C-alpha cells in the first residue's frame, strides 16, 4: 500500500500561487495524489518519498515567496467532509441510497443493506435498476427533478425481497438541473412500530390525569362513566391536551383492562398501508405479501380496545370500511372474501372540526354518529389555568428525578408568568417549557429568566407565526431568509466572495448566484 503525506500550505492570496507550489513538487519528482485550493490556502496529498523527508519539502516550500506556513494534517478538507457524511450515514437508522444522473448507485449505507438485504459492495457502482427494480421513483426524480414522499415499495426480485416506505430528493447542479438523487428508506416493520403501540394493558389510570379545576373534574367523571360500558367514545380536544391519556385511562377502568390496547395514528401512515395494517391481508393479496398473510390490528385488539387517533384524517374509503365494522362487528382482510367477527371497542380522537368536515363532504355523517355515541371534550389549558401550578410542580418533581437535578420549586414571579401565558400547545407545551427551564436552571428554584415561552422563542422573527394561520410563511421562504442571513454573515467575515464560499462550504459560483437571487449587492471590498 502506498504511504501518503497530507499537509496544508497557507499563502498570500495571489494569482499563480498554486502553480508555484506544484512546480516545487515537480522539481523533486513528488507524485501528487490530491489537491484542494482556496483563498490563501492549499491542501495537498502526496506520495511519501523515502529519499526526501517532509521537513526538507517544508523548508523548500517556505522559501517560496508568499508562502507563510506549512503544516502536516491528518485529512484534506474534502476527506474530512466525506468522513463526517459517512459517519452520519452509518449512524442513521434510515436506509440511504444515492444515484448519479445515469442511475448508478454512489452511496448505500448499512441501514439500506439491512432493509434491502443487499451488501453495499455489491450495489455501489451498479445500476439501481439492476440491483433493485427498473421503475423506482428515484429514477424518475433524476429525470424530472421532482421530490416524492412516503411511497410504498414492495420488491420481490431475485436480488432483493423487501417492503419499505421511501422518500426522495433530487441532487441539483448550480443551474438547478438534476444530476442525481438521494432516497431514504424505512422498513415497513419499523414504520409500524412508530405508528402504533401494541401493548399489554396500558398502566395509566385516571389518577394520573392531574387537575383540580371544575372543567377537568367533569371530563374525568364523564370518562369514568364511559369506561363502564362498551359504547364508542369520541374524544375531542386541541393538540397536546392529553387525548391518548384519557383513552388509555378509559381502557384501564373498563372490563377490557386485561386485554390489548392498540393505538394507531391515522395521519402518520399512507392510506393503502393503513388499510392492510388495520384489517390485515391474505396470502397473495399483493406482491410481497407475507406467506400465510397477516392479521390486522382489529384482530390484535380483539376483546380489547382500538384507539384511532386523528380520526379526522381517515380517507373516505377507509371511513366506509370502519363504518362496516362498527355496524356489523366484522372485518374483511385485504384480498379476502371471508367476514371475520371481531369484538373491539373503538375510542377515536381528533383535533379537527368534524362537523365542518361533514359539511365539506370530507367526513361521512353516518360514521360521525356511530363514533360520537359518548363525546368527551378535553378543555385546553388556557381554559383551566388554575391547574397550571399543580401540573408545573408535578413536572418539576418528575423531571428532577429523570434529569438528576436538584430543582424543587418555582418562584412566584415565574409561576405568574406561566399563569399569564395562553399555552397554544397545551400540557405538552407546558412540559416542554418546564424541561427547558430545568436545563437552564443551576439552582433549586426555577425563575422567570429560565422560562422561554413560544412568543419569546421567535421574538427576533416577527414573520414566523405561532400557528400556521393566515400570514404564516412557507418553509421555502423561511429557509431562504436563513440562507440570505448566512451569506451576509460570511461576507462580513471575509475579504472576498471566494473566502465567503469557503466558509459556507459551497462553490464561488453558488455564492454569486445566491447573491443575485437575494439582491445582495457586491461591495468594493469584496473581491471575487
């Protein structure tokens, strides 16, 4: 194996500097393996020469006019960037595949190996159409430059048998033309583990729902009554109010407490996949279906409780199938004809206005009435502020143990600040604020300076709204503003556009194009 030496040369920024360095290497017959050049810097990788020491070469370089420093280094900047990228790719639990404009695989991380059951050494440098399939969405992305999200893929080829969800993005050149694509992959089983929790009896009771206000007391009373029966429950409330906590408590107080509680987020999974997960499928129902088929969550939850969170996001197709289960107590698996009886109690939850969805034709009226047998409305935290001290102190005690902190109290001024805030994120936001304060607090008492509320978090950017209502900026606009700010800061700390580009880790041409796009005028002090 050929030994190499890497070193950095710091110079004055002038035309021909790189050529002068190369002349010295040529003079002594040194073989150059790689070189990077930036304003005032050159980084070189050369073959080690037993007859020529690095110290000698260093002295020769320092004798050159305008060479100011020569220092041996471990890695070239590009090598360092590649090492960091590889470390990220190796650590991520998602599979990552990259291809060039010809569809040849250029990156294939360990998670992709596991999901696709293909070794990277067998894949890199080969056409993705040959290794996986000829009609993958990332091949369309290379041609069109269009992104895609949450596409379900089933591979049943000789080289790969896998079932996964994928999202992809184009790799663009400086002119915005696609020159490659990168795709992330999640194994279907991993997705399912994120989407729902299939548990033994959920050990959460009504005692764990804290609050002494009249509103929360009344809600708990209704929920306790609902727990005794078998009717469908519809829990309404804003995000962060604790709808799943109530659902689990109802289950634990019900006669079904010793049977499974299965929670499913209807908004977190593609429609076609949700159908097969809820109802199951028979062998051969689709390409890649497991041998022997698969029982769905309705069967998993048999004799227990099925919690359908974000029910307002359910497609009209699945609304019809759910209605059939509620009416007849039977399911039909995907690809099957048999009616399978199930004994499942449904608890649904939503933060959407189902009445408006009905008027707009997005939610079936018959399903609404089937679900809304026992309605439970959880009040937002701003409507039961008298519960804030109890909740806040409970969180302090709980987090102190978890974080190994000695915080044990909240100052009167800090508590007043908590009481005056409107809590758009409800109890979930309160928990977030208290945990943040615990991290900032090095005393036993949380004070006002430790409390960073949502309105203060964004006080430097008035255009970013607390909620994405009217006037909320699109993500592209927010990213653009951040990009412009980063370019301006880099230019302020640079003598030239090239130096700013080096600080930003992009090309000189990219910075010039971005300056033009964002209307940043070039000042005389910024040379190219």
